[in-house]
């Protein structure tokens, strides 16, 4: 009876300990997955939409934009720049690509950036030879933030950078910036799907050329990107695009997360856009993204409700991934195995005691 009593006590202690330890284990695991330091400093991501007319006619405005980014890198803590496509107006004009190269070269080796071809950068046969010539993977492969690139099987293997991604960290968070060509075909989406799965523990920003129209409706590759990349990947929280002149946005709720989708394109303004760009200041302690529209060329902000607004984004939360479930299942399996082993040991002890007791009792009676 004493053995059984001790066994019950030991099993009780083990089970109580497991119940106490499991929540702390969950917290430990989830806190290691894309969690942010709530005391982290603010940082800024810049979007460069549709520079096509700058490259064609106003190259000094394009250069003014990238110079401003470099000059304000430290003050505004600019950690990444996303070019949203339509780098040039005429894909066959080399001088436009040279102008674009001169402007973007100002960022090289200074501020991480991603770039992608818009419809004006791609030839009718879906090749982008000039884009690939001026912005090949070899331009970025030496940078720590470079992730990789991919082109559709329908284009020559010598053109390998129409779709690419970068990895960077800021504010105690790890990010992946995924850049997709205009109206990406199915194999590009499959590649992007694999990339997002591989980096599911990073907060994901998707940039593509055409995704929303000025009314906030998805167009061109927008519906496919939404269905194949945004919906199933819980780490995607922001989609950026240009292409259609104007500003628009939409917010969709998926599995207790908000996905922000933002259009910015100023090409219909004087001089191809008057130098306006988008700044997105992330404030981890406030769980807020401050979106502003600013022109370094004019030194002027747009202050309308479509140009200046705030987005709530939980930066001190965790990014849910399947990995947590795997860890918890493994943990539960270990606990069950330990309980079974102790129970088997106690049962064995109890049976052994029962075999000895008659002999002991008989010896006592004989004395």
C-alpha cells in the first residue's frame, strides 16, 4: 500500500509539473518566433513608385529621391527601399535605363533595396533584357540582405532577376521583402509560395507592380497573389503596388490578422510625379505604422487622408507558424513517455512487493 501511495504522489507531482511547465514552454517557443522588442527604436521603409517619366525626361528628380534617402538614412533609420516597377517608360531606350541606373546606384552599398520590372520594363515577348542587363543578380549577390531570384521558365535563363527577395531585420523583427514582376505567371507564384514557406518565421512584405486599382479593387495578378500567397501565408501583412495613377488602399482581415494593401502612383502629377514617394515609419512601442507621402524635390508633404494615415500593426506579437505545433507535439510526446515509464516502474515494484510479502509474513509467524 505504501508503494502504491508513493506512486500516486509521484505521478501527481509529475502531472502538476507538466501542467505548470507547458504554458511557460509555449511562451518560450512562441517568443522566439518573429517577436519584437517593444523598446526597439523606430525605423522607416520607403516605397518608390513608377519612376518611368523621371527616367525618360526628369532624371534629376529620380536622383533627388535616392540622394534624399541616403542623406536621411540615419536620421529616419531607413532600413529598406522598395521600387514598385515601371522603372523606365520605354523598355527599348537605353538612355532611360542609364538614367535609372545612375539614380539607383546612389543606394548601392548604402541602403538595402528591392526592385522589380513593371509592364513598361517588359517586352511583348515577356522578356526584360535591358532590366536584366542593368539590374542582374550579380549586382546584389555580395550584399548581406540579398536572398535570391527567379524568372519564369518561359524566358531565357540569362534573365534571372525579374522576381527576387531580400532579408533584413529592424526593430527586433526579421523581415522578408518579396518582389514580383508585373502580372506574375503561375510558376513565379509557385516559386514565391515556396520562398514564403521557407521564411515563414519572418514578417513578409510583398511588392509588385500592378495589384490594386484606384478604387481598391485587385487587378491583373492581384487576385492570384491574394489567393496563392497572401491568404495561406500568415506572415504576410503588407502588399505594395503602383501602376495605376492615384492612391488607394484596402484592409482585409484573415485569421485574426490584418493585411494592408497600398497603392501609390504619382505619375500623373507634373514632371512625372513631382518627386513624391512613400515613407512608412514603424513604431514598435506604439504598434503603429505612420504612412506619409513626401517629395524631396519639392520638400513638401501631401496631407490628404489617402496620403497621410496610420496603420495598427502588432509589432510585439509573434508570427504564428506550423513549427510551434511540431514543438508542442514533441514536448507532449516526451511527457507521455515519462509518465508511462514511471507508471510501468511503479507497477513492477508493486508486483514485486506482493510476491515477497507472503514469505515475510510466514517467516514472522514461524518465529
